[in-house]
C-alpha cells in the first residue's frame, strides 16, 4: 500500500523517510484548502470557557497568526516574547533548502486589539531544526523567526513540558479572511528518535492547507507549546478515517533544541 506523506510548513538549520514525498500541505496564498480528517472534524470557532463575549482575536489564543513567505501561507505564533515566531521549517525554507524570503518577502499577520497587523519576518538559519526540511525526518521540521518589531498587547505562548500519549491538546489557526479556528484533539503517540533531538508527535487533529507550523498547545487558560504541527501521513487523505498507522497528522515536540533556539 502506498502511503502518502505531506507537510502542511540543531542541524545547522539543515528526513522525511518516505521516497517521493509530495509538496507540503501548506496552501499557496491563492491556492485551495485541502482538509485531512482523522476520526471526525473537531474544529470550531468557539472561544475557550470564560472568554465568551470577548473578541475572537484576544484571550488565550491571541498569539497565533499567519505567515506569508515566498508565496507560501502557513501558521506561526509568538513564543516566549513579542518578537519571536515559531513555525515549521518548511514554512520558511523550500524543497531546495533555500529561504522562501528569496522569492517573496516574509511577513507575520496577527490580530491585535481588533485590528490586523502585518510585520516583516526574517528566517534565521541558525535557529531551526533544518534548512532542508523536505530532505529530513519530520521531527526536524521546526523553525524560529525574528520580527522586525515586537508585537505588544498580546501574551506570547510559553514553552511547556513534553507531551504524553492520550494528552488533550489545542491547535489554533488564524487568517484575516476566516478569523480564528480552534481544534480540540489528542496526542496519540510520541515516537522516540535515536538522534537525541525532538521526538515525533502523532495526533488525531484535523489537518488542512496552511496549518503547517501551528503550535500544539496545552488546554486551559494559560496554554503552553508542547509541539509544532508538520503535516499528515495517509493512504487515503481525501476521506475521513479513524486514527491508524496509515492515517494520522503529526508534528515535532518542543524539546531541548527547540527551547534553546527560542531562549538564545
């Protein structure tokens, strides 16, 4: 059975171990929106408990925004401080290991106080799992970028402890056109890796174009990042199916190398 592996976008910020992997499941700015459903689609636009009546652009999940870089649209979030954005490496680097900024300026779009801000974003090759994410295993597919100026009025996400199988998580996306979407889902497996780096997280979260780089967040009023969404693996990506070894979404844990890149 052919398995399709797709990416939604410290090795000297330089394997996706299945041959012939297709392009990332991150939409071009004007492209279609593919959706991969594991079990059932659990996404909603609801606010967390205690925030009903507040702006959908504020509160616990306000640090999530959209990244546009070289024609690719992905997800990113303020992390640790107001001028650092975490995302997937393939959101910032292409199939040839080149910065997407070479083919189009990168920017981070975020809602602040009911208005939309667009801020220049600079990829940093010294702070990512790989600058060649399409040629490396998916657990290296994370990156940190620096904003031209800090975002104020938004609380950045903090870094959390490594996740465990069965743990509930939240995946948040944002776009100026659709606003904020929230997915309450679950970590199904955490796969150990022999290189001592980040581990792979397998989930039943709903995947879609443009979700690459979204944080896997803890539940509750003070969400912490436990991982970064990368993409999906599926033999039947066009059909909803139960979680299995041939149908799941996945990402990378936010562990030692990732945390060092944010703290440096």
